[in-house]
C-alpha cells in the first residue's frame, strides 16, 4: 500500500515537472531604450460603459545617479476626486529601479509612498497626511526585480527575439508583494479608437489573476504603448488622434511652355470672410495637476 502511494506520488511529481517544462519561459531580457533626453506622452483613461474618466501624463528625463545614466519616469494623473503623481528612477540600460515615490490625493486626505531598491532589499516607507507618522517595512529580494510604476515603459523594451513568452519579477506596493509576471507576445492585432482602426503588436499577461493587454506601436522609431487594458480601465495614447503626415512626392520639373501675353482683367474685390472657429481636439489637454515640487517630482515630506 505504501509502495503504491509512493509510486502514485512520484508519477504526480513527474507529471507536474513535465507540465512546468511545457510552460517554461525565458527570463526577460531588456533592450536598452533610446528615449533621448526627454520624452512626453499623455493618455486618455476610459472605463467601459462609462467613458473617459481621467487623463495620465508621462514625462521621461535622462539623468545621472551615483555615476550611472538613469531615466526618471514622472507621472501625473487626475480624474474626479482623485489625483496622483509618481516618480520612478531606473537604470538607463537595464531598467532596474533605484527608487520610486508616489503621492495620492483625495478630497479629504493625502498618502505618500517611498520605495528604495538596493543591496538585495526593498524598503517601503509610508505616511498618511502631511503630519502623519512614517511607517517602514522591508523585505529581502536578492534577484532582479522591476517596479510597478515603470510597467507601461518596460513591456515595449522586452526582447522577444528568442521566445514568445518571457518572465520577470515585479514589485507592487499594493500589499508589498513581489509578482512573477509572464508576458506573451500575441502578434499583430487591430483595435479601434475614435472610429479609426490602428494596427499594433499585442502583448498579454496577468496581474493578481486579472488579464492585462498591451498594444505597442513604433512612434518616431521608439516602441511605445498606444493602448493598455488593465481589465478595469483602458489607456489610449493621445498621439493616436494626431493626423497622419502625408507622404510628399518627389518634385517634378514642369515643362516650360511659352504662351502669348494676355491682358489681365480687373478683379473685383471681395469682402474678407471671417475665419471659422477652431474646434479643440481631444488631444489638446490642459496642464497636468500640480502634485509635485519645483523640480516636478512628487513632494514626499519625509
């Protein structure tokens, strides 16, 4: 009886190992981004069956941190009674984070979160209210990890040249959890925004049992998220509303034909027509909400 149970258990373990191998994925490799000294993007945020609920603004700046080149990813968003701002400092080559700060403001309160990465540890400091007490927690994580605040910039930089599935570890301050994320490249796909079809490369993954879908296009030669479906809200890159630039044909030298001179008839003067009123497009957004200090970073009063 014991032998039969042992054999059954061994078969089960072997089957699990085979299943795991069948779904094995490669560890994510990152293509170093070429975002330049500054990059600005804005997204309209929609909730299905409700419509547009908010706007997200991103600004990426090239800087230096401890002698290494870095990118500082800044975010501002507002909608209804909620506004938030964040800054995520990442290595310019590996995109691994050094620090991430976040400020969330409601009509009645304000929350601050500050996350540090280094020496195999993640340290999180929180504070509620300008004069609240600081609460600190930490966990060991010696491996490579990325921060949730950089996710929308990370996915387009993943290298799928050798595999259509990649995995990486992600840290989220929601529950202070590390999440194993498996991203799958689904291939070319089409979506509709403002009655216009857009072709892009689709990637999918799951966060906390919720399916996430990301569509990526090249904008000015840089892979960029143009749509992100979080399972609850949908982000649309507002650059999709810009008209396409017409392709200019090569100039053709006109044939010179001499025509006899013709006397010009006097032209009656017409009354000047009043210009039509310009209609503001949805892509022309107001300035992002001010939740930052003089340098544009989230103000964390620690």
